[in-house]
C-alpha cells in the first residue's frame, strides 16, 4: 500500500536532520542551561511540530501557503520575531551560572512549547515538506496522500531519535560550565547572536 524508497529516504533524512539549524541550537542551549529534561522536552516539542507540518503537507495546505505570498510573509515575519525574542533573551541572560530548573510540569511544558513554536513559526518547513517528501513516493502510487503522511511521521520520529539524545547529552556539560561561568556567558552570547542572525536571514530572504 505504501510505495516508498525507504533506504534513500532514511539516508537523506538523517543527513538533513544532523545538519545544525535553529532547532538544534535551541534544544542544546535549553539542555545546557536548564538540564537534560528541558533539552528532552524541547526536542519533543520540535518533533511534535513536525507532525503538524506533516498533516499540513498531506492535506495540500502547503501548496496554498506557497501560492499566497502575503500568508507566507506573515508566517515568515512571525517566525523571525520569535527567533529574535529568543536571541535577545540569551544576550540579556545574567552572567552568573543559571540554577538548574526544577523538573516541574509547568517548566517542562514551557520548554516543550518553546520547541514546538520555534518549529511551527518557520514557514520554510512547510515548503520543505511539500518539496522534499513527494520525491520519495513512487510515481503513480495509488495512495500518494497516505504515503506522504507516513513519510512525514517517519521523518519526525527520526528527528526525535537524533535530537533527543543530543539534547539530553548536552546537559552533561552543565557542571563544567558552572565551574567556568564566563564560558556560559559566551555560550549565551554566541547562541543569541546565531538566533538573531537566523531571524535576520528569515526577514531578508525572498520566498522560495
């Protein structure tokens, strides 16, 4: 029923997933500053948002967003504004080492929300899904929509299998960073500048 070139799809997906980007930066920075659970929650939020993009792409709404430049630009600026907000937060972080956040449901829920919103506010993900996933569906497949949906879900799972361990492992650096607080300050600054750079790129780039 599902006619997909799985070997090529999985190999290509893993290459794309391990490429550093805004989601990876957010996951690792949350893990280092707030603890392994926060990194795991953020990674889960990011990958949950990928499922939303999967549904959008499978229903064909990605084509609508791509065809409507005002809608695309609105999503683009919303995503840029959120990235800039996160970047400014990192730049304004206190110079003293941050205490590990307590593993309370509210705090972890906020980390989950940050990860999901960061991914959902990136309009290029919708276009990426629309352009990337169909390439691995066999020509003339009788269930192309279902194949597209399954591919998106598999991509989200693969992303979680990569990002979650990285987010969890990054927390092991916390003890060292506490002993070297200036390194933590520079981590905040570099991560903040990277996020601001990504926000600027989203503003100045033209729709695909």
